[in-house]
C-alpha cells in the first residue's frame, strides 16, 4: 500500500520452511576442523560487516590498475576485500583491544 515491499522478510510458508530447514541443518553439523575455524572467525563477523565497504573501496582502486577484465576484477575485489576486512579487525582486536583490556584488568586488581 505504501510502496514498502518486504517480501523476503515475510512470514509465509516458504520462509517458515526455510527457517526450519536451516535450524535442522545447523543442528546436524558435526564438529570438525571447518566448524572450529568458523567458530573462531565468527566473533569478527560484525567487524567485517563494518569494514568491508571501506576495504572494497580502497582495494578496488589498486585492482582496477592490475587488470582490465571486469569479471576477474569484480571477483578479485570481493575476495581481496573480504580477506582484508577479516585481517584488519583480527589485528586490531588482538593487538590493541585485548592489550587494553588486560591492562585495565591488572589495574583493577
């Protein structure tokens, strides 16, 4: 009525079955090397979400110089920006934030 179409967020039968299917899929996953790595990386997903646009903008300027193929350029930009957006929060979190937290804990004791 107001031009706001939220079909992908509806509560129809397809969405219910999809949510139930994903729940069953995640319940049936056995622990392995892949799931342990995903669990370790999952704490950085919000930081990746916050930094990926900056990384994509920064990296795309260099990738455009390196290649002229649009498909390869797009794929390389996505992969490189994801990797950089994952490395950046990992370094900031482990080098800066955890050291500050440890120093604050030592002062409060």
